[in-house]
C-alpha cells in the first residue's frame, strides 16, 4: 500500500530513546522525528540522530529529522520545590532572575517586566496556572491566581496578547542552527516568527553556513497570525503551534485560526503541520479520549500534511500505542475523504505556472482511471505541486537525492523512495521511471492489473509528459 497521505511526526525524548522503539515507530508509519532543543544537550541529540539515521537506513525508508530551536520564549527560573501548587486568590510575587527567594517566582527574562501592566492576564505553561496582575514595580509584579493551578521550573510564561520585544535568535540559537546544519537536519523549526523578514534572516544564516536545511515557521503569536501570508510564502513548511496560540487567543477561536493557516499553507504550496495535544491523554493512558479522536479526524479531513506528537512520544508511557492509534484514526478519516472534496480544494488553487496545470491534469487523469502515479524527480520541482493539489490516488515518488527524499517524505500524499543506491550516475528520466517501477513492484506497491500514470521530463525540456499504462506482467 502507498501508506498514509497525512504524515506522522513524533518528538523524541526519554520514552523513545532506543533503536528498537525508533525502528518500530518507522515501521508503524512515522515519517519524521523532532528533537526539541529546549531539552537535553548535544550528546543526547547526537544519539537520537544516530539512532534515527541507522533505523531509517536499515528499513530503507527516508525519514525527516527536525530540530526545534528554543527561541525567545520567556520561562520561569528554578523553583526550590520544583513544582509549586497555587490556590485560587493566592497572590504571587514574580521577580527577575534564575532563582529567587522562598516566596518569590523567578522569571528569566527582563522583557516581561517591561511590558506587563495591572489587569493583564498571566499564563504559565499551557495554562496550568492563570493569574491577573494586581501590582507592578520596576523589577517585579504581583498577580492573583484566578483558579487553583501549578507552576513548574522552566515553564513558559506569557502575558496574554502581549509580545515582549526580544530578538528572534539568541547566540545560543545561532549555535543550534549550526549544529543542525552540520548534522544535515532536514528542517529547523523557528519559534516566535513575526514576519517574512524573520524567515529570511534564518535562511541567510543557513546559506552562510553552506547548508540546505529547510525552515519551519511556527505560527504561535498574534503578530504571526496577522502576518500569516508573508510568513507562509517565505517559509518551507508551517507549523500550527496550538499550545502557544491558546495562550494568546480565546480557545474558541483556535479552530478558525487553524483552518485559516491550513488554507493559506495549501494555497502557497507549503506543507502544514498541526501540533500540540494531538493525543495528550495518552501520556498517561493507553487509549485516546473521544474528543481527541474527533479532533484528529477533523484535521485529517482538512487534509493537513502532518500531525506532530509531542509529550505523547517524548515522555509518555505509551509511545508505540499512541502512534498506532494516530495511524488508525488517520486511516479511518482518509477512507472517508471524497475525491470531490479534494477536487474542490484543487480547483480553488491558483494555477500559477504551466507545471501547475500539468499536475492538475495528471491527477485528474489518474483519479478518473483509479490509477497510481509514478514520479521520478531529480530536482523536486513536481512532487510538491502534486502534494499541494491533495492527490486521492497513490503517488509514488523516487529520487536519487537522499536529502530531497527526506524532505519530501512530509508532503501530503507522497510515498517517497530514496533511490540513491539504485541509480548509478546521471540517468535519464525514462530510465529513472523504469527503475522506480521495478522498485515499487518489488515492494508490493505495484501489482499486475494496476493502471499507472507515469510522469517524466524530456532531456533539456521544461515540459513533462504523462504515460498511462496497465501492469500486465
């Protein structure tokens, strides 16, 4: 089978820190692995990189590797007790620093104290503690808890609707970009993006390091939402950070924001990832909640490119079970997507180039004969256009470029083969298609009786051609 159209990304952590688990996750259908640079150190990250690369190589399955920058998030310092239980109406004093006195809460960034005002709503973590500011001084503020809650060391803290003026990249973030480039990460996730200019700053940094790592723009603030179009068009991929968005917007607005980001990303041909609390209950439980199942089902029906698990696979008790459940929900949702639904999205997209029109015709033809699409790609120009149009037939893509294969594996509807071991030298597109067809047949992706639409380019021409055939023997 061609596999899932909507891809699965898992976050690595203590719960997935073994070769066996990572290998089993890939076999279950995981297409990408995320390393959160906010936790661990280079020795731990190097181990994860080694395990992922070795498992992907053994299974001959291209797999994306994502490094998530820490970014300029403001966080709580070190609490003596680790976690502080807060009671409703309790007044807490927040002060600048890494550590503080017994009855004070340290905050690592001075910028929060420069923007906070009486009446502001303060949220800690993903909303585990919500407070209202009642007093502000030069180097402190006091806030009253609106509900019972908890505050933990290292948790993020925000004033709702306010974005402190902090640099996009710290010196530490720059070092992490270099780390990711040196180890050939497929993508880097950039936090606190506010404009297309921010994306260009990171891209120039990567190019200056002679790297080709792609950029994932994380949509997580009001400014990012306001500047959505320019951020999406400047990036290589987009991530909807629902946890951070939920700190700045009323929760009932999140579904609308999510749909708007999906529509914008598909329009510009950028893969879009939905993240945060996908199957959060499975951190502790072996089964998801009913509301989580409905949430995931809805996202798949909206035809997002990927769903990202975070705590569920980083520190959860059931990482394998979580992926199996997510796969099961995706399969059910995809089985109920109508071709007309995909065509409606496809017809609404601007056909900006001749290749856009070619891809539209390719998919329309393949779907009309219920065939499979084979694409041999050297440059990666056509596969993203196919993914943008949300194909509802299997699309098998082969490329002799390992890094291109890793990048394409997160695009909607593409089953990607790394053919770097199969292709010797600069083969023609016709020879590449022949090798891809042979490889797909050996892996059970093609069988006798299948109708195949093959896409290839003639040497020296920008035009692509389509060949329809039936597998006879």
